[in-house]
């Protein structure tokens, strides 16, 4: 497990299905994420039970609050390429009561450190919707820089198209 002061990153368990189900059905949590068709609690449970093992190419971890062991969100490094030394990161705090408390910042810092040290990555990238200022603030705080803008490439749950920024962080730039 990867442990900070506020959170610990750990493998997801089948028992995590209920909070995941709540979050995928919460419009405010998912407004800036790629949406999927509605899923039942049983479908989410099955997905948790059948989850593939974490590998170099795709590491998915739950964000657990140290103080009480509560699952707060999910972070993953995906599409890792050892030949290129790069991967993409995704993160969300699904428990809205814990937004703006530093949990996501610490979780992302832990995951990036894991990517750079344990996976020997050189670059970690992410995509973020231009209007998601809360997330962009966290990414900049950790050292991510905006590399480019992709126009109207994300269709939000509001039915409108939004621009997205490509941001990246190089080994040695993590704050």
C-alpha cells in the first residue's frame, strides 16, 4: 500500500462496489468524466469481483481515508509503456463530503511518485475538461503543465461539447 498523511492507496475489493455504485450514479461526481450507460449495483459488484490484477500497463487503486478506512475515490495509471516511459493518470474523489480537503492532491502525489520511482516512468499525462477548474488547480499545484488544448472533444453530461487540456508531469517535476 502507498500511504501518506491523509490517505492510503490500496487495491480495490469486491466490498467497494456500493460506494462505486453511488458515485457512478451521482451527476455532480461524474459531470467531467466519460459517462457510460447506467449500471446496476449487481453489475458493479460483478465488475469488482472480476477485476483484473493490477499490471504495469494498468494500476487501479482505491483512495482510502487513513482516519477511518473509508473509501473516498479511485486513482489509476493506465496505458503505461515501458519503452516510452509514459502513462496516463485518472483520479476522482467520489465522496463529495471530502472534496477540497487535500485527499485528491495527496492521492495523486502518491500515485505519481509510485509511477516515477517504482515503474520508472519519465512522463505522466492526463486530460482534463477546461471548465474543471478544481481539478486543474490540483494538477498545477503538483507540477503538471498544460501542453495543449483539444477543442470540443468532450461531450459532457449536460449534452454540450467542451475543450480539454492535455497536461503532463516529467520525472523530477513533482511538487
